[in-house]
C-alpha cells in the first residue's frame, strides 16, 4: 500500500472527513489522475514549492535539539511555510492534524507532533513536510540523529537510508524504469543488513500531493514497472528498518511503528525526470 492509499483509508474509515477541503488547505481531488508530464512552467512552480520545503527542513535540522517537543517543530514549520507564501501540504490532508510528520526511533511514518512528545538526546527523528505553492506541491523528508548521544547504530541507519535514496536517483533518467530505481535502493539497503519497508512507497507529486505512479523501493511484480519520461515529477522516499520490515499502525490511526521495536529511518526528495538524469527539486544545498 502506498502513502496515498494509506491516507485515503483514514478518510474512508471516517477519521477527519470533515477537515478535507478548507480554504486554508490545498485542493484535494476525489480521484487520482494518470501520470502527468509537467510543462516547463509547472516545473518552475514546483521548484519554488520544493525550495520552500528544503529551506524549512534545513532550518529544522539546525534547531532540533533535546528538550524541544515535536509540537515546537510543527509550529516552526507551519510559520516558516506560510512566511514564504505557501500553505502546509499536510495540515488537514485527509484529516492529518499537523504540518509535519514527526516520527521518532521505532516510529516509521505519520507520527503526529505533540506537546508531550519531547525530543531526547540520542533520538532518531524523522521530519517529513510539504508545501503547497501556486497550485503545486513539494515534499521531502530528513532523518536527524539528535544530539551527542545519538548512537553509531542510529547514525549508520540514517546514512544508509540517505545513500539508498541517492543510489536510486542515480538510475533515474528518461527511458529508465521504476524497477531499476527500486533494485538500486534494495541492493544498497540489504548489503548493509537492513530491511526495506514494503508497506509504504513514494509517489508522483504535483497538483496533488500524491499522484501516480507508486515509486516502490523493492523488487516487485505487484506494482506497475513504469518507464520514466522527461517531465515526470516524483517523490522518492526509501524507508529502512534496522530489524524486520514489518510494521503496525497505532490506535491514533496514523502513527506507524516497527513490529519488533527496531529503529527506522527515511529520506525523501521531490525530483523531476530529465533526458539524462534527474533534477532534485528539494535539494537543501543552495
């Protein structure tokens, strides 16, 4: 199941259905469209949306510290996104209550920020956020080993997750396939003794936060193996567990954790496919 399908399941179960389409939030289409090839104008807008996301995440990496709450980071992210002329993509999206997903240690994805969730020295913190700017989204995630107490094991997991993302992106160009990307990710992850989470995938991104296709991170015949074309915009996001790949969802119906309590890490970029590679729209090095 990919991220879009998971979020949609929350709506179908009744959670947050009344909060889907508000004037302060992004437009949500009822049905998914096919794969969209973006024009030069659309890609330029997505560059701006993605630059906002990259800026916020770069700043969060700089300020995340022991003693802060994840609600503190959420307020910071929302304020900065709005200051730069955008709207938080996540807030109100199928009922999600915050502008970031903040997932700590064995929390895999969709962690809800809270006042009581304090960040501790040594935590492995995943922060995922998006910005909706002039009709288009950017989406990215980073993993932050917090403080001097972060173990070498957690730093290594995060490093391998980031490396696997870049290994996958190195395969991307017009004419390559999603399976090539997935194989590069999976091979790097498993070579280091970790497991790729299969319940959640990347996705297309653009006018909607989640579009076709599903961008999987493991070899499979259960999802369409698409040939990439120039102008496709994708959110590529490997998720790694230090132990088993299996996950479960908590009673809040959002927060996903590892079944065995092992650490999890995630890195994500929004990219556009080009003739000879890809452009990382959410690159934080600017």
